[in-house]
């Protein structure tokens, strides 16, 4: 079960990208998705591809890990590419059968979608491989700070996020224990119709929810006993520091965007 | 048990942890109904939002629903598990639909569940399950339709084809019917012992 968990995918290393501020990484990952949609020709995709490979090599995590991240999505990517190929509404028709037609634009779009898909997955993997979930939570808290002006409970939401991330591994172990206990009683989780599967899930979820509530009540008691109060200013244990390398990374992204705009409009 | 503000905060966080777990372990969050790669499966995560709303109230439900929406949105862009998941690249579909569940179930709980006689509770919770699935499906279909036909959005991997848009919406509709059935069984079976547990704590 653990290998499916995205939040557990952080690989601690001492690389340039690992050392970057989590806020910069979150912001640049979002910017990357916007930038890639600015790309409309093969030269732009080539530059984005080379840039992404350069970033992945800066993480000091083997390329094999990134490929492993793409592997489970191969079927989906293939399906999407075929759908894109057969359902393109315009372009010069190269092949036609019943409702399906392959056009030159459809073919080109399919290749672009394939490349875009892989690049976005690789870049989001860079973020999760190089940033711990708690650092991402801290970064999100900082980035949400402007919402304080509209009285959005930023600190409460960020505390909830930290508690949730802290308890995921605990709840996962508990799920595994409950499932093993149910298996020992002869419950079959893999087979059967929809009703049977729902019935098999209930004996897992009731103890899981009940135990989570028990833990929440205990944790709430402990927090109250230590005098925790909502709506009071808090000091921080983990402090995010913006370095020159973060500014540099932002500048490189800016440069990339300028190059792509030039390619889009002038080449 | 009177739930204090801090306990409510921690309970909300634990529900968020359960949602995170359900999105990451397919077995806990999705019941496959056939062509999984296309996205034909009953999602049961919206029922966790409904259960949390019934137990903790609308505000916590909205936070949990919004959290699930943001996870769906991020996954749809970075790691979509199926073709059906691609429609959640639209933030209105991913986040708006899940917040709607909390709002409607919150209203339903206030109106029909609080102080409900014990012998009617199972039936009313079944209705809440059905309503949660219906609201989710209706909101997803509506925002997707609006996205395709009014805003003319085309997302990563979704070709601008009417036929394909209908295919996607059909998948969501088919899943929705299965989810209503699952919700009617699942919500009362989980919520009743939890309410009892809170009462006894």
C-alpha cells in the first residue's frame, strides 16, 4: 500500500532543488503548468523537455525513479493519445473509418498531449520527491496568508493540514491491521459484486473512523491541557527562509517564459 | 459529548487524514465497476464528507469537502488515475462540487437528522447518503457541461470533441447511479456507530 502513497514519496537528498525554499518550489510548479500551455510548437516542447530533464538531474534522484512515476499512467496516457488522435475535429484527413478519423492536426495534437502529460508528471514528481509534506504544508500556509484579509482561518487550516499529514501513516498502519484481522476472519476484499464490496468495506471503515475519533479526542484533550488556544498568535518551529538560489530559480523560469513567448510569436 | 472548538479542529483534521488515505489507497476510496482506466468506479470519498458534515457540522464539512476538491484538482493535473479524473482539471468541478455536498448535507442534517427518533435514523441517514451522491453527480455533470459548452475549455488530454465530452459525462452519470446505491448502504452503516461512539465518549 505504501508505494501508492504520494505523501510518502519524499526522497531526502542534498541537492540544489532539495535545498530550495518550499514556497519557491510550490509557486514554480504551478507556474510550470501555466507556462507549458503557452507552448504551441515542437521547438517550444523541445526546450521545455530539455529544461525539465535539467531540473530532474539537479535533484540528484535517479531518472529511473521518475520513469517509475510515469509507468502506472502509461495506459491512461496511451488511451488519451488515441482519443486525441481519433476525435480531432479539424485538419487534413489521413485515415477515415466509421466515426473515427485521423487528421494531421489530430496526430500532432496527440504527440503534444503525450509530451505535455509526461512533462507535467515529471515536474510534479520533482516537487514531491524533493519537498517533505510538512514543508509543503508550511509553504501553503505562507502562500495563503493574503487570505487573512478576508478573515479566512489560515492558521487553523494549516494546523489541520499538519495534523492530517502527521496522522496519515498512523491511520495507514491501522488500516492494514484491521484488514489483516478481517482477512483472518475470512473476509474477501478483492472479489464480488458492488454490494459485497461495500459490505466488505464497512468492517474496515467503522473501526478506522472510530479509532480516528478516539485519537482526535485524546489529542484535543492534550492540546487543551497544554493551554492551546485558537485565534492566538503562534510562534513557529519550522521557519522558511528564502535564499538567493530561490530568486535565481524564479529568474530562470522568467527567462524560460520569455524564450517561449518569442518562439510562439516570432518563430 | 460537547465538542469543544479545539476537538472540532482536531476531528476535522483527522477526517482530512482519512480523505487523504482514501485518495491514495484506491481500495478505501473507490469501488471498481469495470473499465477502471476509463474511470468507471463508484467513489465513496464524498460519503466521508457527508459523514463529517453530519457529525461536525457544515463549516467542518466545507473544509473537508474543499480539501478533497483540492486533492482531486492537483491529482487531475499531476497524476490522474483515469480518463474520468481529467474532468477534475476544472476547479469548479473538483472543488465546487465537493463543497456543495457539505452545504446540502449540512442543511439536510439540520432539518431532518437532529433530534430524529432512533427508529427513523437509519432511513434518514440512507436518504442523506443518496442525496450526497446525487448532489456530487449533479454538480460534477453541471460544472463539466458548463466548462465544455459555456466556457469552451479544453484541458490537458481532453480533445475538443462533442462525442468525447458526452462520453466523459456518461461515465460520470453511470458512476453516479452506482454511487447513490452505495451511499444508501454506506452512510447509515458508518454514521450510526460513530454517533453512538460520540454519545458514549
